[in-house]
C-alpha cells in the first residue's frame, strides 16, 4: 500500500494504521472496532422491533437528526477525498482520463479538471 495515503474509518475516524482491519466500501470505510459495535447493537435489538423502529430517522429526536445532517455533509467531503485517492491510483497505473471520465459520466476534460 502507498504509505502517503491515509484511509480512515468513516464512523470513528481512526486511520488504517490505528485499527486491525479497515473494510472499504464505495467511498466509505469501516474498521473492525466499529463493526463489533454494530454487531453489539444488532444483537441487543434483535427481536425488539419497537426498539429497532426507534433507530429510524422518522422517530429520531431533532437533535440527533441535526447531527445526522451534519454528518452527511462531511460524508460528501470524505467521498470526494476517496474519489481523488482512487483517481490518483488509476492515474499512477496510467489509466486514461477518457476511461476515468467515462465511468463518472463526464468528459475526459471534466475528469481531468476535477481530479488532475
Ligand atoms: Zn471505526
């Protein structure tokens, strides 16, 4: 792995060097510690449908919704960074701007202007 790139868990913010495992998704990462936390939540809520419903946005307190909204905002930034990382790797492999633009449904020039 290229040491200049630091990948962080999208949930807790820890870098890949601070956790045992970092699993990557499309623009997001989750560490083994956060997966374990999720497993605990799932285990606790299993069978308790009412408690599960309380986790849905429709039933969340306003304060939590505001926090969620702010989290979505920073998610855009982290997806943007993740896209830049992937483009950098592709460019190091000499993948053309045309090919990158094609998968992003933009022109070669637009891809280069955004990520070049
Ligand atoms: Zn984490």
